[in-house]
C-alpha cells in the first residue's frame, strides 16, 4: 500500500507541475550532400503553466556540415514582434550542474555566468525572439529553417551526428514569470544518417 501511494503521489506531481516543450525536427527527407534540410521549431504548452507572451530560444548548428539558406516565420498573429539574431564562431557550454535539457534553467545559468559562450569556429548561434500581447498557442510552430548539407569530406567530421542543438529558452508570462521548458519529443539534438555523396576531400589533378 505504501508503494502504491508513493507511485500515485509521483504521478500527481508530474501532472500538477508539468513542463512546456520546445521541440524541433526535420520536415523533409534528405539523402545526400547538397540537399536542403528544413527544420521546424514548435511549442507545446503544458495546461498547468501560464501563457507565454515572450518566447525566446537559442540553438546552434554545425556550420562545417550545414550552410544556412533562409528562415521562414510561422507566426500567424499580426501583432507579434519577431526578431532573428545570429553569430558565427561560437558554441554554448551548458551549466554542468543542471540537465542540458532544463532549458529555462540553462537560461538562468547564462545570466549567472554558470553557462557561457565560447569561441568555436565550427558552430553558429541562432536566436529567435517573438513577443505578443497574447500567449503563444500550443502546438504552433515558431519558425522553419532551411540549411544545405555540406560535404563532410573536407572537414574533420566523420558523420552528421548532433548537427543542431537547442541551448536555452526564455519563455515568460506577461508579468515576467519564467516558464518551465524542456526538450520535446524529438530531443535536444538533431542528427542525420546515411547521407550520400561528397567525401571527395581536397582533390589534386595531375596534368
């Protein structure tokens, strides 16, 4: 009986104090170097949490394996303010005392100096900010990104694993309350497998 009560209390805690999710996943099928990869970023709101009128998140992509092509806003509200910022040559070092997918916790750690950006020529940072008078709707997409897959043969990488990684979120209610956000069903990292083509490396022609 004691074990059963413990399980029930655990379940009540999970459903009473839930989390919202930042999820991202590839939209299309990619098979070879030169293909364009489309990635969507999406919001899943927990019913027990407040409405996010500010949604800001930060992710990074491997610029040796992907080339940025474009981004397309998916916001439907006409009153929303939108901004995209980017920095090349940096990567995010998470606070090791927190789960890497504790996105709001990593945001707080960044402000406290326990999570940092370091120079890293292989990575580029992308930051999306959306602010509106109304809360962001659940299951709505924020933005779609398009990247071109580059040839790993001219890099030090042997595969296309972990080419995109989410870093942190700053989702807030209208009164400034920070909303609890974690990784969605697709996880924190995006990897590709079985990409064909390329791998030529630096070719020298002899005449």
